C-alpha cells in the first residue's frame, strides 16, 4: 500500500518534520507513506490576489495528482473516529490525502475526491495537521494489523 500526503505549505526542516518522519518510519512496516509539501510561485501569487484565485491554484496543483483513492481534509468534511479511519485504509493500493491551502478547497475539487473528512472542528496550522494525519495513518495501520499501539 502506498499513502501520499499532499499539503500546500512551504517545506521546512523543523520539529514537526521530525515527528512526521518518526510516524512514517513506524508506518513503513505496513505501508509506504510519503509527505509532499507543495508551494510554488503560482500559489504564492494567487494567494496575494484573493481567495478565489488561491483556491483555483490549489485545484490546478492537485488535480493531476488524483489517482487511486483520494481524500480531502476539509473543515466541512465528515467527522470520523480512529476505527472508521482505519477502515478507509482497507483494500486500497494507493491513497492520497490532500490538505488545502490557507483558503481551503473549491467545491469542484472536493467533488472529485472519493471522501472528505475533517481531523477536528479546530483550525490547525498545516504542520500540526500533517503531524495529526501522520499519527492517525500510523494508528489506522496498527488497528488494521492488530498492533497494540492504538489501545
């Protein structure tokens, strides 16, 4: 199984990245997990123009990556617990998680995804959302494989 996490954020080397790498390392027993930070000149420029342009730039960046099973993380997404999250991982060879930029997603992009979930009702910085998602992926893989981490 391959799991990709795509996030509209400037890459950096910080303590959040160390935590994410640790969860990826622990997950490697069950799946190949990769994090892709995407931030380019088009996104940067669009974000200075306005919300509509920013959302369009996120969609333009992400749409070519829609393959396999696609999950958008959105504030209006479905609330699920860790056991339901683990069921999302069942029977899929490739799963892509998409974290939007500062302005969120266009409705059209969300409609192209197989599932829309939320990590919390709280708004989180992108780096924190990435850590939470990486941990939930590891937890879900553990639940799926009867590993005691999730207890």
